[in-house]
């Protein structure tokens, strides 16, 4: 388990320019689907799904308990989303999701990325400082403050086999005279490539399902993987509601990607069938998936 404490904060604050802490904002995406490779468009779909999953407290508690070592289990009811109130005029980076324990000043930072570059560790460090700075600004002025702990986790969903450096001090210059001033900052890493498809599906969480979808290479494999996931999840009532929301995203976003009409029909048909097989009435299917009159005729009146 890696954490970011007040001592780390004090060391960092003299090194970082807090006014420039937030340079991670996305300026908006523009896709040219006619030129997109299968794998690249799958990455985009998976990224949308991961964003949805990381906004689910129950899934976050599962991620913490399954992938980060703690002596006690973290329950979903103990977590709440945290939004920075202060610091930047720039947009919030959608790839950074922050949770706070309700009765403790303990923060969990999650960042999903399909690409690793030399700046990723610095960006995560910046965001940890951003959380503490934002929290401190909300308190106004207090004489005695115990600063919070931030537990950062990077979720790497890319295919490339890379050596991920998880210690910032190893990326700084080596100078024995000033070595005490190195920033000793680490984070937890969850790598999609470290897990087999079989184990991910067996885990039966929304998070593991999305990681499994990210391991496919083309549209045909995406359809087969989705069918395998839905078949495995039919008896898992705990995740059914969350999975419905994930499937709604897939159903509505498919036409934004470079898929053939046949592929779109087959994937949508699998999704509708899952709803019906899990005792969802036609009326609820229409509501969940926001089916148009035409879609109702195609997928429900068969």
C-alpha cells in the first residue's frame, strides 16, 4: 500500500508551483471514426465504461479491498465522492476520480490511463498535492491542523508491456549532498496486463468486467467477450443494477464508433437479451436503454 502523507506534502510544496498544479485538464475529444483502428476505438469505449465504474462507491470499495492491502475492509457506505472546491480555474480532469472516507481525512485517488509516459508520476503527485491544498483551503484558518492522507492508485488499461516506475525519487537527479530533499512519493498500480481474462470474469465485479473488455483486439472479440461477461453475471444480483448502467452506455454509444450495422445490431441484441433474461420487463428495458420506437420494433418485437 502506498500513501501520500503530510511529510510528503511539506517536501513537495517547496518543489511544486501550486498555481500550476492543475495542468491535466482535457480540452475535449474529437474522434475521426473513419480512420480509427479497431483497438483504438475499443480503448475509447472501455475508457467511457471505466469512468462510469469509478463513480460507483460499491465498485470503489471492491477495488480497494481486492487490489490495495489494508487490515480492514472498506465498505461502500464509508466512502463519498470528493470534488475540489478551490485551486484552479481550469477544467477538472475526468480521468482523476477522488473519494474520501466519511469520518476520516483519508482520500483515495484513482487515475485511469491507457498510455504511460515519463510525466505520469509527476501528474499523480501534482493531483495528490491538489487534494491536500483544496482540503486545506476549505478549512480557512486553523491553528492546529492534521493534514490528510492521500492513497493514489494508477489503473493502467493499455496493451503495451511497459516498466512502470512507481517511485518519484528515482526519477530525480542523483546528488548525495541534497538527497534528503528528494520527494519520496509512490503510488499503487493496477495493470490490466497482469490479469487473465478468466480470472477477471471470475471476479465478477464491474471493474473486472471492464478490464476484460479492454483485453480484446477487435469488434468480433468485443461482442464475444461481452456475451461471456453477461452469461457469467446473470446470477450476480449484487452488480445487476450497476451493470445495467454500463450496458446502457454501451448501447447508446455504439453508433459513435466505427462498427458495421451488423455488429451494432448483434451487440445491441445481446444487451437487450440480457435485460430480458434477468427478469426485466419490456417496459423497463425501454426505460433503461431509452429505446426509440424503431429500436423497440427491432429488438423487442421478435
